[in-house]
């Protein structure tokens, strides 16, 4: 059994999206009324393309080209601003992803924050998060982030060993990551997260633990631990790299135990959070199946009710540049041209996947309140997972009965999650794969 089938960070995957006709965002705008929504801005620029990367990003773009992109983002923001005016929309979280957002020159970063502040209302206590990489993590830019109110910074380190970084085609070296993390930790952000990868050819359990031990020593607040995937046109495919899922699974188990022994709470297969004094050992239940989020830029994804949309999913430099050009030439950003309208069945699947793969899991009674049906009847596969001891029933204070993955089940998240994909969505994803590979 290969535990690493697919990373289920959202559902449905972008490869299941298709062209849409006659869909206008303003018809869904009322779903963004009031507080509690997410705002995402995609910065698609990178210094280089990592060997495993299958995200929307482009390299070799100068400041003029970056400015041209933000001209389009500003036009999009102005149109969204006008659309949302009647609804008093306030965003509780603003996230800047990429790409590598801190690759932007300081002038562009200042413009970005000023534009968002001018066009959108962020809740006073809302979170602002941004992604960075070691080569772009410099004191001057971090000071700018502090002034802009950023509360969370996430840095992709992946390893503190140069040979492992070379295998991944990362653009930085271990010593640079150490210096960057030291600067970052001295800036006193509310939350600093670092990412690491396991399953790298040549990586050992000992070297992986040594990398995590270094990160812990810096005092980071969260660690995300990702298995190495090589899919969708990633550069490492061309090198014929061979992965060892069995050894990667062993690495996961060892590191899960290690991080918990070092005072980290495991919230999902990937997320480990440093426990603070007096904090509960269990993550509190937070409903996430119907959150609304609006994306700015090319490559970001919006969730507005049953309408999910984004620019067409693509990976290679040439195809990303083509999508970027179409985005910059767009006149009416309220016309939704590519996405998916979720049926009730797909909404149920999204809800179950989003809750099941992060602790504490699914509240059975809450599921019935929302959908008017039984979780067991809608997803009989869950009973088999209980028998396999991948899923357990727990009594909680919030709800009478709670379904959560067992310790073994959490480790099999990338194996179990894909089983919940519908036949229709799976067919569309496979169709995309076939077209892409041809």
C-alpha cells in the first residue's frame, strides 16, 4: 500500500474545474456579507522553480513585469471593491501566497499593502499571513511587513542539509536558511511557521530529525512536514527520480513521535503546533466546510458558496506566462470563466474531507444539522474505517459524538482522503492528467 496517493488540501482539486458560461460574480456577492471571510492574494513570481513545484509560478520577471501584474490586480481589486460596497464585507484573514511574495521589491510590497488596505476592509483583529523563502527573507522587508500588520510568516526551508536541498533544486543553501530564520525570529511576529520535506532521495531519518531539531531550537511556533510529491510537470520528473514511499512513511512516524515529544501538538498529518503553557492538548473544533474566500491575482482560488473558481490550472513556465498574459488583459473580472459549481453531494464530500483530515474531526450531529442526513448513510466507507481502526468515535463537550482519525489514520491521510473523491470529480481529474501528459 502506498500511503501517498494525493495531498488533499482542498476539494475538488483545480484539475476538476472546467470552463463556465453565464456565471457572474456579482450574483454571488451577497454571500460575502458582513464579517468572517478570507482574502487571498497570489504573487506568482519566484527566483527559480523548485524541482517538486507544481504551483502557479513564473521566473525571470523584472520589476516592470511585476508592476504590470499589479496594475491588473489593482483593476480587479477596484471592481471587487465596488461589488462588495452594499454588503459591508469585512475580511477576517488576509493571506499572501505564491510564488515567493518577498521576491517583490520593497516599492511593490508597499504598493500591494496600500492597495489592499484602500480597497478592502480587514477586521481589526484579523490575521495577515505571508509566505517567504530564505533568499528573500531580509530585515528591511520584514520590517515593512511589521508596519503592514503581518501576524504570520511562513518560510519554506525544506532541509538544513545542502545535498538534500540540491536534490530538491532549491535555490538556497542551509547556511542562508539559518541566517534568514534567525532574522525572522528576532522580528517578534505572532506566528512563525517553517516547512520541511521528507522522502527526499538520500535523506535519512537522522538527517530529517537533525533539521527539525535545528528549527525547534530557533523557537518556531509551527512546523509543517510534507512528503515529497513529484507530479504535474514538476522538474524532478525529467530526472527520473525514484521515491521510496515505505521509507518516507517510516520517516513520518519517527518525526511525528519526535515532534510531539518536543512539545508540539499534531493537528493533521502535516501540521505541528508548539503548545503554549496552559493550552489544551486538543485543537478546538472550527467549522471550515463553507468558508468564503476571495482571491486576487492570477493563480489564486475563490470559494463563494457552491461556486469555486480560478484561472485554469497549469504548471510549466510557458503555460503560466500565457495565463498571466490573459489575466493582465482581462477587462471584466466579475465574469467567471473557469471553475466548478458544487452539487449537494460534492458539498457534503468537501465538508467531510475538510474536517476529517484535521483534528478534532467531524461532529456527527452538526453534519446532520447542516445536510439533514446521516453521516453513516451518506458515507458508509467510514464504518469500514472504524473497523480498520483508522477512525474512532469520541465523546466531546461540543457535540455528543465526534469522528476523528486515529493516530494511524492521521498518518494515512493522503491514502484515505482520495477515497472520498466522487466518481465524477475523479473522472475530470484523470481527464486533465491525460490531456496534460499528451
